């Protein structure tokens, strides 16, 4: 407590300061009013702009997804799969590696602890794409399935047939015999999606039927190592095992993707196949059961800064030809190992990821122009696109030699094969077996012979020998030029 004389001084000082503050404030107000400045209008304009910005932001936020969910849910189905396999305490059914593997490993139920034939059940999702019962889903959902059952939103249950599969894009088409026309999902344009757009996922995660989740497009064009045609939509809309094969919708209710993969160690990181990749493949899957793609016969790789420097390239644009398949379309067109492919059919090849999709989309047999850089010069080479071998054919051909109709077992000559057999060339077709009693044995063909020509036409691959056989009439002899030991000879193969 201050003495009275100090309280009096403090009071006077406070009073003086108060009077001074009031006087200064009054002077400032007077000057502003006298100057005519629109001081009150500035504050009002700022408030108006802020209000308008808030109104715009609010208009872009969906108030509710209820209407979309109710309208779109009937287009989504539950896919139940049964697979019979030999399993045991330490065995697992074969499944894909990479991003699809996470779904597969959770796809089937627990295994028994003793080896036995076991019926394993899994669950996925699908989307109706035709009123008469065609359904789009993921290949890894139905791969190896003995039985497939589809349950509609109204709980009707149908046996489904797998009419087509494409492992390279992880797509499959099912067919059910619907009792009445079905509601079909409308397909949108995934190229029009923008990062930040709202999307809706509907599926059956962990068997929970017709679960609706929402999020945004987190990124586009993601390459996750799932295959040569990676071009995924990344979304933070929750996707879990069981969502596989289900649709991703935009806010107009259009299907823009097929939910496919997740990052198991992350949160809010899911991937969908863009509908613009899936839609062109559907007619082939429905009609033939597989997808026919164009084929160049060249292995490519991306150009790193070190490679660009070593190859004396001005930039990193293009796809580097790491290996050219002997006798393939690229080899016949004159493409060489070390060439940089910078354009295909008039379209720029920005990196190695672009070329496989460009070639795959080109009709088999179509002639196109490929632009390559070689030793500082640019060349344009005409090439006839071949047919990409199917997964089954590729596995069979790599697992065993080709058996021709005239008793020859053949294999392409690779650098590794040439080294093992002591050959001085890495081109041609090697005879690795002769069927007893066949025309080949009767003509004197031997294991180890190197076929150089068929009917006077040089051959560099098993495929070219097959084409020579196909052109020959059934009753005609096939003339081969064969390298054997240090010389060469002609051999005539009768029917």
C-alpha cells in the first residue's frame, strides 16, 4: 500500500496520460475525416473478399455423399471365390509379387497345419458394365478360381463365369445370367481427373458388403512396379483387401478407376487402374478372353544422368534399347542395341515408361515409323508391329524348346546359349532335340545343328522357322541351310 502522497502523484500521472491519449486519438480521427480517405470502405472490401472466398470454398466441398452412394451402390457387386489347392503348415498358394501380393496374401483364409486338399475362400468386388450381366473386376481376385459367385446389391446370388483375364493390367471380366436388366455404371474420363478432386470408392472390404469411402485424388500416373503398363491413380479414399475390383467414382457419379492395390505399410495410399486404360480392353476380354497387344521385340531401360553422359546425349528423353530380340520386329527394322528411341508413330517417347503402352495399343501388323538416336545422328526406321506373346505362350516357350510339326525341337540362340555351345554367333536357331522316327531324323538332322535359312530365307528366331513351315505346302519339302561343326550344308525335310 502506497502512502497517500505517492497515491496522489500516481493518480495525477495516470490522469495526465489518459488525457494525452484521448487527445491524440481525437486528432487522428479529425485528420482522417478532413482528408476524405475511404477508410471505412477499405475494411468493408476486405471483409467482402474474405466472405466470397469462404463461399467459393464451401461450394466445392460436398455436403453429403449420401445421394451418390444410394444411386451408385446397385452397380457394385460382391465377388466370392473358391479355390482348391494342396496346402500345409509351411505352404501357400501361388500368388503375385509386388503391390498385388498384399491383397492376395489376405485374400484366402487361414491354412490348416497338415497337408491336405483344402477349399479356400476369398472375397473381392466388381462393377456391372452391361445390362446383360458383364462385370469388371481384378485378375488377382479370380486368378486360379474353381468357382466364382456374385452377389448383387439386392442380395440376388449368381454363379459367374470368368470370360476374360489380363494379368498385365490386373483386369478380368465375369459374366452372369441375370434374370432382368441390371443397372450399369457409367464410365467417365480418367484423363480429366485432377489432383485434389473428390472421389468415392464402393466395395466389400474384409467382406463387409457395400462399404462407401471417400477421399481425393492424391496423384496420377503412378508407377508402382506392378507391370509394364503402370499408370495408376493414387487416392487417399480408404481401400482395403476386399475392395479389389471395385469402382472409383468421381463426383458426377462416373466410374474413373478400378481399385487395385495398396501400400500395406502406409495409410491413405491406395491405387486404382484408370478407366481409360481398362475400357478399350473390355471388348477383347469379352470376345476372345485375352488382350492382343502390339510387340516390338526390344528390352528398354530409362536413361539415367550417368548413362546420358556416357552416351553423350544432350538430354534424357527417350528409351534406351538394352537388348533387341533376334528376329523380332525391332531387329528386322534395323534397331540396334544402344539406340535411343525418341519417337514412336509420330509421338514423343519421353521415357522408357511411355514406349510399352504405345506399342501395346498399336494394331498387330500396322506399319509405323520409329525415330532413334544413334551415335549423335537421328534416324527414322519403318517397323511392322508384331503380336505380343500371351503369358501362357511365353511361359511355355521359355520352359521348353519349340517342337515343330516335322520333329525338330528348337530354341533361339542367345549370347548365353552361344557361349555354352561354343558358337561363334549369337544369331540363328539351334536344334536342341530331334524326335525319333520324324522327318527331321530321317533327313539326318542332329542335335546342335544351327539353322541359318529356311527355303533360302535367313532366319533368326524360332518364330521365323514356324512362319517358314506355315508357308510350305503339306506335300512340299522344306529346304534348310544348316551350319554343322566348321561347315554348312543343305537339308531337305519331307512331310
